[in-house]
C-alpha cells in the first residue's frame, strides 16, 4: 500500500490548509480480502474516525478540517481477513511516503491555519542583513566617550577596545571572578547609516538589529530602558534618522524585542539604585512592581536562573499596556520613529496571548509591519512549558528564525546527511508551514547565537563545539578555510534559491570566522573579497528573478550527493496568485568531492507541488529528461 502526503494523487490539496477547508485522503494498493479501511484524525481538542470508501485498489475520504487553527494528525487503519494493521508516516517524517505497520503508527501532519492569514509581501521578495550594533561600524567617535561616561556614572564596568581588530573579551577582566560582556568596540547607528549604500549594493532590503535599547552590557538583552537608545549607539533621533534614510533606499529596519525579562539594573527593577524613581526591587510602591514575581523573602523569579535578568509576567495588564497597548507603548514608540517591526527574543517563552495581542496592535497601525520569532525547532509543532504553540497559525508570528535550515544544510554539505535527507527536510517545511509564513521565513546560516557558517564548515563541526577555552585556542588552517569557503558558497546558493527571506549575518559576505558567543560577535572585518564577489552574484540573481522570490518550489534528490531545486512559475501566476511571467530555474548542488554526472526526469518529481501546476511546468519546459555534470563541491543554475 502507499500514501504519499506530499503528492496530490494521495492528498488533495498537499501542504497546509485554511481552517474549514476540505482535504481528500487516498490510500492505494489494497490486497484482495480487504474488508474495511478507516482514517483516524486527531488534534489536542478532537478525535475523528471515518470509514473510507473502497474503490477497487484504493480508498478515499474527504474530511472538512476544523474551524479553528491547529495541527491535525492522521493515520490509516485497515482490516483484512480478520486482521487489523495500520499505515502511517515513517518515523520522524510527517510528510512524504508512509509505511505499513502492525502496531500503532506515526502520523502524517496537516497544518490548519487562519483563513485571513497573510504576511508582508516585502519579506519573500527581500534580503535581510543582521547587525550586532557594537561590532559593525563606528560613525561618530563621540558616542564612545558619551557611552563610557554614562555607564561608568552608573557604576557599570566598561572596557574599551583600542584596536578594531581585537578579539572580543571572552573571560573575566583582570581582578574579576566572572566574565562580564562589558567590552565595547564602538559600533553605532551613525556607522550603520554610513554603510547603507554598501548594503544596498549587496541587495539588502531589510536590516535586523540586535537590541539597541539602553542596557548594562554590549549585547543589550538585559534591558535597562525600553524606550531609549543606548548612549554608546547614539540617540533616538539618530535611530529616527537611520529609519528615514533607510526608507529612502527601500530598506526596512527590524528591532529586537526582549520582553520575557528585563535587566536588574534598569528603570523597571532598579536593583542597584541607579535610577531616581523606585523600581520593583524597592517594593510595592513602584509602578513596575506587578511586572515581577517575588516571594515572602523578597526573592524573585529570573530568566533561566540568572539573577541579573528578572523575569516578567508578560500577561500582567500593566506590562501589556507599557509594551503593547498603551498610547505611548514601547512598540508604538519605535514604530513611530520608523521601525518596520520586531524580532521577538525567545518567542517560545512568551505566551501565545502576548504574541497575538502584539500582532493585532501592530497590524491595526500598518498591515505591512513584520513580526519575527526566535524559535529553534519546527514552528508548527513546537511545544513549550507543556503548551502546544499556535503562533505560526495566523494570529501570531509572520516569520521565524529558521535554525533548522542551517542545521540541515550544514549536515548535508558536511556529509553527515544525504541529499535525500535534505530533500525530506525542505519538503517538510514546505508542506507543514502555512504558505504566507513559509515564504516569509527567515532563512539563516549564522547568527549572534551560533558559530559563523564559515567556521562551521572549516572545522566540520555543526551542532557540537568544543569548550570556550578550546575554541579560543583553535587554529583554522588555510586548507580548512578553503574548505569553509567552498561549502559556504554552496550553502548560500541554497539559502538564496529556496522560498523565504534569506538573512546574511554581518561579515559573512566577507567570510568572517567566529565560534560560539562571544567569538561570533567580532568586529566587522573584510576577510575574503572573493567570497564577497560570489555572494554579490547570488544576491543579484535573487533580486532580479521574481521566480526565486514568490515562485513555486520543487525539491528532489538525484543521488546521495546531488540535490535538485526547481523554482518556477508556469501559469503566469505566482504562489500568491499574483501575475508573474512564466519561468523555470533549476539548481543542482553537488556536496561530494567527486564529479557527478546525473540523469533525471522532472515528470517524476511531484512532491509538494499541486498537480495542475506541475503539469503546466512540464508543458512549458523544453525537456523534462535531463543529464548534467556537476563538479565537486559546486552548484550550477540553468533556465529550463
């Protein structure tokens, strides 16, 4: 028997569906003697069992999806000559072809999302660039002195690097017991403004900034004041000017929203007494006291046990008013200065209700504002603190940081997984994610929280890294770096060819190296000009070809090393039904160290694509049967 959840012959339609939509499920290949077949569907709030209609060698059943957004799981139950057995998904794969088992099976997935869900169209058509502000560029040296003076008056430790090319501080300062992220290089908002033209030439249409609010650290995730730019970076007027000039160049600015905790040294908590008005630490007289949870001894709940990060109750009405709904709320404040949206730090630790309210409030002002979440797993099946999260189903996030893409891409190119594995991963996101979400997902290879991709490939270490001490001492040889450059080129080619919004972590376009935090947050450095020229070719292709932005995607593996991706428009309409010229581009990637000559027939490659659209693709291309040769560690792009 066979059921392939990614092909319309077996499931119509494939992929995520809107709530209340009909889905037809078919199971083929019944042996003689089959008496009955049933499909079992369930979610956290429903359990349905339907007898299927037998039609010779196959059976089918059309089921109306729930009227509320959720994830529905299903499998088949078959009776044959008195025996009962099951057909379900293969372990770890909720899409694709399944398997017959004698005991309870794994289930296929149907994501059911809100009927009116949409995301800003500038996201799938654009290119994002992530900046860690202190480490990008200094445009006004006076900000360094102003920042140093301000923070030192607060009694905070400040260490200024004398040389831009120094390594970030990675251990305690002399005479100190613990590491403190108190070292600064002097990057500021004026420096970002000075680089906007250069970023525009790279194809950048959106800049995501790590936190810029006042804080007692260089990373600024321990917020001191949500509404004030840190003096090291400049002023609120500087931010407003950045947004205005960026808008003139058609570049959006996304800010980091850190709303699960504050800093203890802040306007809100004021543990160190640095601020004039009482904070929550001073007692119940503080207007911010209700944000936090104290016990009878005065101990307070903190983020992951870090006492410097007191945790807030995100659903406290006073906190909601201050951050979201009030006339002068934090989000309204930054949006009024020109921001185009927010990336939510630790989104899976924020209640869905908080995220829903934030989205609703933002979209009431401007529908095209963007809301991106930090989630490290499949965003449709994420469960945190015993709650199945619904922030990707239409009422919450527009997009998420696609860490699974980085992990699977690196594993494939390093040889830890095959092209078949990579195809299955790409197909799973294509089918599990709601279409508006999938085409806006933030596809990254590096970030401030993981090693830089060039280092990952040079060392052949993906998810497992040595200790910080060993990372500091680790020497990347020239041969290792050459390998890192080759594989980074392939990874970025894939990144810019698949649906979603590709994101470049500052300096990756020049092949910067960096292990884990804080070594991945080094000052911007033009390490490799050849890499930059190669990346410019990739970004130019992405920017010039609408088919790479909102066209359909077809993923397939030719053999264990060679991955194929077709991006196409075949009926003069893109995936959103908007007018677009017919075109088909094929990318073949060879992750191996041997030349590969491959032969394949695109008529047989159907997974994840509507049947009607696939037939039109085959009609429009010159030849569906292809034979190509790809060099080792190389990729090629061709028009079909």
